[in-house]
């Protein structure tokens, strides 16, 4: 699918991987709607890409439905969805005080990263299923997992479970949506320079980057966005998870 002229939705598009994706899609000619909870960054990003910002909670069905409707009224039927919204707080199963981790904290991560991804993609697909085709397809969904889905570290039980769920649902949803001409792909990034890592010292970031076999550095969000653009433009990419990680395999901690 050609990006130019298409309407696109990017969740978590205010910053990080989502922000870089919004930038790239806009640069390639898409009309970009940013869904995020960070209004200041979201509005600023929307202005930068000449798109639109909508305050959307991906865990709330009504919020997502409203956001999609407003985005369609602004830009027309969205053909491209990139799910980047996510959270990643670390927590061990047994805390320092010997108590079990609270279930609500575990469910919060699953709620945003897994259920939130499904919530948006299902409503996006339902709205797109009867639209006219563009060439041989109607649209494309790109989800964001993580290498933690495969190489989860200590303290990442919730995060790894959520991202493993995103990987696990990629193929069955791609198979289901094939009849509508809607592709589903997932990217599993490794260590990237995101807002979370930006808070670390330069020394720690360099140490993390040195763990990557090649290139021995943190990934740049623009490289994630480059892969999104490639996936959108190649109709044979469907039902697959692509690791974008410089060949890293994460250690236990």
C-alpha cells in the first residue's frame, strides 16, 4: 500500500517509537492522527506533522471509538494503524519485603499493552472491513511487541506476558482479517532510545548499547519507523513478527 494520501492512526504517537512513526508517515504523505494520553506532547507532535491529536485511552472502548470517528471525520477512512502505546514498569514476582506482587499492577500492564492493542485494532478493522479496496488490500495494522516477548528479564513478567500476547495474536488475527484484505504485522524492537531510556545517564545508555552485537548501540526510533514504512509498502508481509534488535538476546538481568 502506498503511504502517500492515506489516513493513518498512530497510538502512543506523541513520543518515542510512535512519535518517530508519526513523523515518517507524515513525511511520506500520510494524514496522521495521533492517539495518546499526553496532551502537551501529542498536540506538539500533531502540529509538527500537520496532523491531528486526539486524547484517547486505548483501554477504554468508548474512547477508542470516539477517537476513530473523530479521526475519520478529519482525515477520511484510516487505512494504516500503528499501535505503539504501551507501558513497561518493572516488578518482581516477590518484592524486597517478601510479599507477592500486586495483581492489579500486573493487570495494568496487560490492560494497556495487550488488551489496549486488541481494543484499537479490533475497532479499526471493524470500521474498515466494508471500505473500498486500495489495489488488492483495504489496510494494514502494525503492532508493537518487544524482544522481551522472547527474552524476558527478571522483573519483566508482566511486560513479557503482554508483549508475548501481542506476538501470539498476530497470526490468528491476520488469518481472520485476510478475507477483508487487512494485513496484520508485529515488530519486536530491542533496545531503542525511547523516553524511558533517555532518563538514564549517558554512561548507562552506552553500556546498554554495547550489549547489542551489531550495530553496538541503541536503536534510533527512526529505524523502527523505517521498518513500519517498509511493512506498509510490501503486501506480502502479513501475519509475522519481525525482531528489530541488532541480534541481541537479553540476559536474565
